[in-house]
C-alpha cells in the first residue's frame, strides 16, 4: 500500500484548486476539521486563493460566531453554498442574504444520502423527503436568493407517485476529521462523538477523482488497531494533517468528555435537574406524549428539556433517545455539544440513521417551531431576516409517526408567571408565532394531514392539534383567557374543541417566575 502524505494544515489547504467543490464533515461543534478550515481561511487571506469554491455539507458546523464554516465565509472564496443547516455559520448567511454567493438549503438527511449517491455513481437522490416544503421546486427548490438560478432538484414520477430528484455533482475535495491515522492513512474515530457521513464523503470524493484530506489527533503504529475500528480506509485518503489541541476539541464546548464515547448507566450519570420556568413547562407537556418504549428524537432548544424531565421522573429507561447525527440511546447533549450523547448504546453513520428516520422508524419527535400557520405548517428555516436552514427537521418532522412542535406562544420580551394556580401573562412577546402563512415551509401541515399523522403544537399557554381543517385548540392553561391571551394574539382563528381541556396544573410546578 502507498504511504499517506502527512502535511501541515497550510500545505493541505494548498491542495485545493480554484473552483473546486469542497465537502466538509461535522455536526454543530462535533467532528468538524477546524485545523483545516482555519488553514483554508489563512491561505485565502495570505494568497487570495483559492477562489470560487462550491461548499457542500450536511449538518451545520460552527459556533454561531467564528468557528467551523464561518472560517470560509469570505466573498470571493466561495461561489456557491449547498448546505443542510446555516444558523451556526452566520457568515455564510450574510453572504447569501447579500447575494454574494449562490445559496441552497436542502434537508440534512438529503445531503447525507446525496454523498452516498455521488459515491455510487448514481444520478442523484430520489426521495419523498422535502415534498411540499421549501425544497420542492414548486416552492423554491431550496434556493435562498436571487443569484441561485440553477435547478438542483426536480419533481419526478415513479410508480404513480411524486418524488424529488436531488441531482448529483462531483466532489473535488473532502475535508474530514478522525482521531488516529497510521502511515497508510487508515482512519479510526475512537474519540469522536460521531462518525457522521465521513465515509460517504470520502468515497464520493475519491470516486469523483478528487482529494481526501483528514485531520487527526495522532499518528499510531501500523497494524495496531482492530480493522473494524477503521472508519475511513487508507485507500480513500490522500493526506493527513495533525490537529492542534485547540483545533481538535471533541466538541466546540468540551476538550474531551469520556461519557460521549464510553458505555455507562444513563440513570447514574449525574444529570443536572431540569430548570424551572416556561421552557420546563413546555417540555413537561411534550414529555407527556411519550409512551413506554418509544424511539424518540429531540430537537435543539426547548426539546432538550424533555430529556431533563425524563431524568427527574426516572423515565430515561422507558424510551430510547436518538440523535440524527448517529447516537442511539444515552442522553443527548445540548449547546455546542449537540450531536453527542452521554453513554450511548450505539453510534451509527448519519446516512444510516436517516435511512431509519426516513422510512418511519421514529415513534415520536419533539421539535422547536419558529412560526406556525393556519394549515399547521411550520417554519424553522428562514425567519426574522436570517437564514437558519432546515437541518434534519424536514426529514424528522415529515416521517415520525407522531410529532410535537414546541415553542413559546410569542417571542421577544414575553414574561409569564405561575402564581396561585394560574398562569399570568405579565408582558406579551413582540413577535407573533402563529401567523396566517409561514414565510418558509419547513414542515407541511396539509401533507401530514393527508397522511393521517398525529401532530401537536405545545406552548406555555395552549395546546393545538392538526386536523383536516387546520389547527384546533384542545388545551388551555389555568388562568388564561381564551380571547385575550390566545385568539387575539394569533393572525388566524383556529377551531376550538367542543371539550376544551385545561393543561394539567402539575405541568407548572414548582412555582418559579420566568421570563423569555
């Protein structure tokens, strides 16, 4: 076998030619090759090249400030961006909003599967994911600005059904991350919290006659590891770069947490108690929808509180929590460690997780919502003048057997108190979340209705369900006035259940003031 080249990060960055299509691995603050993207930025700043790159990636990678894909968010460096999630790379979002790059957003699971299709030499990915959403060409085709004119997705008919065809394209350079390499470039991911789609990207680049560069933490002796631990074989790898300590943290929040890669009892892992306040109230009501033995996905934000509720109620073992990044079991981490899980039972490649999700394997998902409209459609991908992107939301919300969308009833200055057994709205939020029509359809209410799926929308003061006629109000918190606190704060009038029930009072205990 040929020995792999061991390069400095800047030497590796100089392997990227002008106009290349570059694919990166990572998930939020996990598994991103920070040493490589830092060097790519440095080379561009020093030499003015490479220029005109196309960046493609599945999960968002960044810290919302300067790390991750923010390193390469420079005018001239990029020509086009095709990504699954944008929110953690505001630099990319600014380029898109200012029409400085062609910009596309496709569901995260679609992107992870598309890498596999490219590797196999297929014409692309044919899937039901994204139908009737912003990714559907009849609703924008994933285009994010006026500069994005090429149609990268088409509607096709197969077997009397409509499908979306996401078109394949060659991958010129893969920037990946692992834990250890030998002299032949065989990569293991021992200390990584996920495997993601690293193998699929490497195969896609190699079969596109591209270059595969992997950042690692260490070089280990040849023939010293179990062959089953090798996740990217050396036949796919062209160069290896040793990452520095600061650029090879296990996540952007933690240098190394052994719980993310070791077995253990999740009920004895010392989880912190759930915080009090309106986010806890919402998480509790969502948790009430989870049944014994459910396979669950929890989104980021308020949904993270569901795991905390399960821990405080001793119910962690009654369900299996999963993360789209690949963790099965354990307790999902939050913040910039989202994507990891403490003491998972298994970690599989992200494309395989989305195979399971897309086929209907999830019993229930609890996901955040930014906007909801009269048809029950939800927007989390583009709102308030910024591009957030769909991430795995579209895959998960479109296929889980039951979905609970969660969020505060309004946003921006909301002040809610629970006193004397009654919920009191001290100050309403400045921004309404229940609008007549969402600005970006990340989840299609009409499609879910046609499929007969159970969809709930949970806020601190009201619970709605999806019906053939749109939203129906089914629960109201004690102390809430129907017209003043709910109907007058919505841009449309939902139907109201004949038997309007109170949200159970236990949801709001212990009594703790809370402001949004």
